[in-house]
């Protein structure tokens, strides 16, 4: 039992009932304000707990933390201390925020300085991402795409149920929630066209994903097993892996996505720790045929996290267009990391790993516009009377996610991105 996960814990900081950030969550992020430079914080209710301030004023004494570990632009150095240390820090923060603990709440000056209202802060990238890998691990999504673009009777490639398919993407264009993107440009070729043409993508799409972040490295040549994978995983964010479908379908043979995906991927700014998600473990789909020994695992490795996508046209209201769940993933994160490193690939602290689009079995649970509008043949009707086949200029895409059990809601906040016209 992780003490900080106790459902009976209450905080002296006000937390609304439907908040994503109760005392049982305590996700980590990087924030800045008009008066404070970038540094580490933890979300509690509608506030940010300033970890730099707490560290400098002795509230983490005895944990052996390096000087200045929180007063940095990224969390890499902190999470690189290892899960034993980061777990101790989260436990200590839980103690300080406990309604029965007077250490911080009894020192009003410190409490006022350490608690920053969220609406006074700007959230930044939580980690410096050295490397980014995107998987393709939802059997429903892979089947839908295969059905649309290939043979419905052979929608999955022969390798799909034998290994977690993935590719290495662009790390430099991963951006936090709130950063707008411009419509990408590239080559496209219409089915009836003799030659390709160049211009803005006409089929811009989102992909509903989560991503995990590693906090430990392995040496080149060494592998990470499914048994040990969780020692390497710090936590999760929501992940919108933007895709230009018309660019993708023309360029992806033979080497896969390139310009169709490297222009932007958006993440939620708070990293929800694997520890906080421990109570929400669940069984994943049955894997048939049986996997090779290095992909075998024991226990519950999927997570029951409700996910949703909303589309907001410019000047309009939010429209709920998708409700899905992380538990649908065919390949779990332990298998993804084990497969990633089985050839000796060396991973690094801060590396990010997208789950791949998370789709369920029903049309309202499909995790992309490609599926929801079925390649443009079934447009989605919005509340303002307009329709969408793909994402249009001025649209804002919002993704939210949370897990809930025993009266405790562990949420991710949101990843929100507006699409601007092509430059």
C-alpha cells in the first residue's frame, strides 16, 4: 500500500469534489509566474505547490535531495533520482498537505508563499524529451485503419499480434497544452491524380493517446524485461499525436510517417505518477496467439482511465465527440518497453512513449477523426450546425482523462490546442 494513495486522506487545501487533483494524485509539472522563474510544482486542487520554496525552507530535509533539484526548467534531474526517491518526495508532500499535519498549514507565511493559484501560472514542458517513440497498440484502431485503407478481411498486418509496432518520432516538436499549432504543409496525391501536389493538409487529424515517461536509463546493449519495466517508468501524460492524413497516405510507404506527424504532438503538462495510478490497474484484452517469452508478463498491467475528446469551433462551444478508455490497449506499457529494448536499445531519462491511438469497439469510442468520420464518409455534426470530416482552421481540440474508484478521482487536467491556418 502506497500511503499517499489512501482514499481517506483529506487536505487542508480546498479541493473541489470533481477536481482532477486531490491529495491522492499529486502530479508533477513545471510552472512559471510573473514573479517566479521556471520550477517544479505539484497540483493540489486549483493550486500549485511550489517545490522549490519548500525545498529551500527545509520541508524536504532528511530526504537527501540535491541542492536546486526543483529550481530547474525541467524535471529530468528530479525523476532521474529514481522511483524510490520520487516516491519518498510524493509521500512527504502528502504528509505536508494532510489536514491532520500542522507543519506547513500552521506556518501561514510559508503556506501562502508555497501555494500558487493555477490561474496565475503558466505551465511549461515538464521534461526535456531526448527521444520520442510512438506505438500502435490499439487493436480496434489498427483494425479500423486497415479496413479503410487495405483489405477488411486482412486489416491487421501479420506481425501486429506478435509485437508492439512502433516508430521513432520527432522529440523537438512535442509541445505543452495551450500552444497553438499551424496547419502543416506537404505533398499529397489524390487517387485520381497523375502527380502529387504541394500545399496545406486538407485532412488534419488528432490522435487520442497517453504517453509514459522514463526515469531511468539502461546501458547500450542491455534489455529491460517486462518484470522490471515499471522501475523505468515515472508517470503518464495525455498525448495528442497530430496527423496529416493526406500527407501520411502518400509518404508512409516504405518507411512510415514523416512530415505527416513530425510537425507537432501536444501533451498535458502534469505528469501523473505510476504510483498514483496503482489503484486503477485492470486486466487488458486477451492476447491471442500467445506472445514470445520476452513479452510475457504477470499481473494487471492496463489502467482503467476514462478518456474523452472535445472539439470547439472558433467562437463556439465544446462538442464531445469521443469517449474511450486506456484499458482497451492490446499491448501494455511493460511490453512496449521490453520490446523497445530487447535489441539493446538504450533509453534515457525523459524519453516519451506514445501509446498509439486509443480506440474502443464502438463508433463513439474511436480515437481519431479518421475513424469517427470514417475517412470523411460520415461527417460529425456539431452543435452549431456545421459538420466535420477532419479538423479545420480555428478549431480547438481538447483531451481530458481521469480514473475514479472508491470516491477518489485521479485526473490529468487537459491538453488543449488550437489550429491556426498554414503559414
